[in-house]
């Protein structure tokens, strides 16, 4: 299954928000959090983000399943930084700050994709953010082919075994096999993509006529409120870090 | 409904010496249903692409004229709908209704009109689900019906069909043919190998000559009566011509492989069967029953979740105490050859001959196989550039290169023309009579009866298991 398939209850108050509003809110937070290198701002933001999770119709457990690679990555980074640092006391604080920042920046993105239908996202990007339909709808169509590639990859591996090719323990042979299987996958993906593009043009995608939309995405007061809320949260996080004296600008 | 008019039409793809299609004069009247036939390489698909306005004149060389309702096809796009072979790569959206709406949005249809038109198009093709149905949850035949709805939704006068049933199992192909028979108000031009089932709903057959021009043109009965044998030799599935039969020369031989309570959850469980030398075994059953999965289990490419696949000493020698999926790949290839549904998955080198020497015990066998499968003239070509029939023959040859005793094939005759089909059946029959075991997953009843193969029928997936 795709890591970007929605897993949330779509009727939850914040899950229903316009996808562009959700993206903008995540963007505002991310921007505010990269400004400073301190631990306070990210901690505040992360706490607020976690508190907002139920309003997106997400269960913490489902969110945990979705984010475990991220959590493992952050834990690994934390562990290696602390383990291999020369100046251990100093590094623990910065490593913690870094981990908090990573989580606080990544979590909104995870929430957006876990609560947003890809079709709605593409529609909203075209209608509310004036993204070119050729890009948004084209990407959406290509996205549909991604799960097929997983199955394709398994088949290619099996077909190679059937041909008597296995790399055994030789790492160089492994690498060569990986490269040649990737090439086969790429050839197949390009062929399929070309066919899809032809089929889309045959249905008038390249007609040049201004496109209409069957599904209307509205950007209402509640959507504005979501972005404003994110901005307020970002401001509060930054203010707190300045007031507590931890503020440490990225470019100083 | 639309009219089509071609005068001295020709097109040559960029960088090619040969014209893909040339010297075609053709008039197709309002509402005619026409099949375009001809051997592979005669330019059928190129002609359809030109009619669909998908061949810009700057992409290659152009001769003569092509007109739809008196206009250039690229300006007549809104008069034309086209459906291609592969359902996976022509559906654009996640949900069925959205996909049908795609063509309307592109043409600037007012949003208020879209739901009504989408509903009408879905109704026209007998789509049995609500518009919110996920396109990925549809069978191949249902996806192709949906593609038809997408091609018909703007009310085209001309419907083009490029092998619309070639990728489908027989029930799926039937779904598509039913729609084509029921769709009125359009001129239809179809390219299809398996023409026999369509003949009843055609007005006219046009046969393209590979060198250029048109070889035959007329009502189906007349064309088949006058040119049937020549067409069959070129690979066209001429209706009513008998197919070759290759019953086994002798009784089945020793046991090679045994499935004991074999299962791969959640697809199937509890399967018993034996695979013998000098016998052909056809694995049949509906889509989703696990036929391809069984082929990979028997081929030693997949570890079962339940039960086991046991090889006899006759097949595996010293390895008989271990299941095939644990054998080293080289040993596996020398005992069980697998042929995949998509030949391209199996190609690992850049030259046809290298594909065969890669697995072959001695180079003489590679040359022998090249000749036997009529690939000797293509020995230096890149496998990925071969035609569909050539790729199929090469994929069988690669599985034979290491001289395995058992051959496992997944839908070997899928989408093949009559000529390749006949060659494959003859080859597999000969291998069987030489003492090889042959296992083939197939939807093709004609293939099974031509080999006189024993049938192993897999049932439909049980709901309780499918839900898991």
C-alpha cells in the first residue's frame, strides 16, 4: 500500500479542510521551525500538533504505524550523535533539539497526506493554488501507477531467479543484479508512462481548451482559519523560544 | 456518426527506413463497423493513431491525406474516441466517475453538465457499479468497459479500438464485445487479433498489405472466403479454420513434482497435484483463483505459506530432499524453466543470442534454439525491440536454454497471433513427447485441447479467505 493513502476519518473537522489550506498550514509551521536552532519552539509546536491529531480524524496508533520509519530514523540519528560525539554534554542538547525539530516539521506533512485524498489534493492545487493542470493531473495519473511498480519489482526478481541468476553472497554481483533489475523496471515504467500520456492526450488533455472541473474544491473561512491557526502557533512557538532565551537563529 | 477518407496515406516513423503504412486509399461511411487486419508490422496501429490525431506530421514523414468528416484528424479530436489494449495505462483517475469525467473536463464542458453525461456514459456501457467505485478494484474487462465509457462520453462519431480485448480473459473480452455490439451512433474501426468472436458484429473487413496498400476489402464472409488461407498464414485468426491438434504420443512418464496440501495465503490452500514427465498439465480457473501464484510455487520462485512442493529424484537428483524454492537459481533453471506472462521481465541482456548463451550449458544449444524458434535472423537484435510474438518465442527459448526437464508457463498464448500460437503449441507438444513435463496456466481452451492437456481447475477464491 502507498504511504500516502488517506487513513483518516474524512468527516473529521480538520480532515475536511481544503488540501491547499492543510499544505499551507504545514508550510507555515515548517518555515517558522527552521528559523531557529533551539529546542523550545519545536517542543511547543510538536505538542500542539500532537494535540490536533484527533481533530484530523486520526488515531494515534494509526499515525504511529504510518510514521514508524521516521521515528526509527530520528532515534537512530539521536543515538549515533550522542554515541560518537567528543563533547558529549553539549551534543545531547543539540541532538535533542534537532530530533524535536525534525519531528515537528515532518509531522504536519505526514498528517496532510494521511488525511487527504490524492484526487482532492490535485483538484485543490489546480482550483485554489492555480497550479497548472498539466502538472497536477499528470502527477496524479502517474501516482496511480506507483503501486503497480511494487508488483513489477517482485516479478522481475522472480524472473531473474528463473533465469538462473542469483547473486549469492558476492556484494558486487548483488549490485550488478540490482542495477540490471532497476533498468528493466525503468524501461517498463517509461513504456507504461508513455502509453498513459498518449491515452490522456487522446482524451483531449492536450486540447488547449481551458479545462473545467467536475469536482469543486472550496476554500472557505474555516480553511483560512486553519492557516491562521498555524501562523498563530508558529508565532507562539517562536515567541516562547525568544522569551525563554533559547532563541538561536539559523543565520546569525 | 463520422466518415473517414484516406488518399494515398503513408507514415514513416522518425529514424526508420521502412514506411509503417503506405499507399492506403480508404473510404469508411457513416456508422460502418470495420475491422482492420493484417500481419504484425502492417501498420494497423499506426493508421489508428493517425485517425486519432495522435501522429503529428512532424513526427516522421507523411504522404497523402487523411480526413475525418472532411477535417484533419488533429482538428477533429472531439469527433473521435479511442480505446487501447492495456486498461492499466489508460485509466487516469482513482474513481470510475472521475475517470469518465476526465475527457469532458479537458474539452471544457460546463461543470453542471458533467454528472449527467458521466452517468449516461456509464449506463451506455452497462457499468455495474456506482461512480465512486475505485478503478483499481475493477477486473480487466470492467476496466476496459470504463475506458469505453471515457471514450464515448463526449459523443464521438468515430470510435477507434486498438486490440481492446487482447489483454483480457475470455469473460472480460465478452464484456467488451457486448458493449461494442450495443453502441449505436458511431462508426467503429477495430484492430484485433482474435477476430472470430467479433465477426458477427462487423460490416466490413479491410486487410492491410505489409508492403503498402490494401490487400482485401469487403464483407467478412467474402474476405475470409477469398483470402482466408493467406490471412491465416499471416497470423490472422480466421474464423472456422481448424486448428492443429497434437495429442500426446505416449502415456505420461515418471513423476517430477508433487504439491502436497500446498497453499499460498490468502490466495488458496490445500492443493494436491502431481506433475509428470511427457505430460501437459493445464491450470485453469477464473481470475483471482491463484493460477499464476501456483505457477510460481511450482516453478520454485515463491515459498508456500502452507504445505509443500516436493521434487522427485528424477527431476532434482541430489536436491530432491529440499523444496525447489530453496535451490540455488542456477540449479533451479537447469531443472525447471519458467516463462512469465510478460516476456520483457525475463530479458537480462542486450542481444537475443546473449539471452540464450547466458543460461545454456553449451553454445550449440543456443544456436539450436535460435533456429528452432525462428529467431536466428534476430540473433543480434535487442530483446526489447522485438515484436510481441518474437518476444514470446524468445522468452520460451530462454527458459529452455539451461535444458530443464520441466517447463512452467504463465498464459503463453495470451495476445498471440495465430501463427505464433500454432508454433508454440507444436513446440510444447514436441517437448512433451521428448519427455519434458509441461505445466501451463491458461484461459485458452483451444490451447488446452490442442495439447490434449490434463486440466487442473482452481476454484474461485472463497469470500472468507479473500477478506483476510
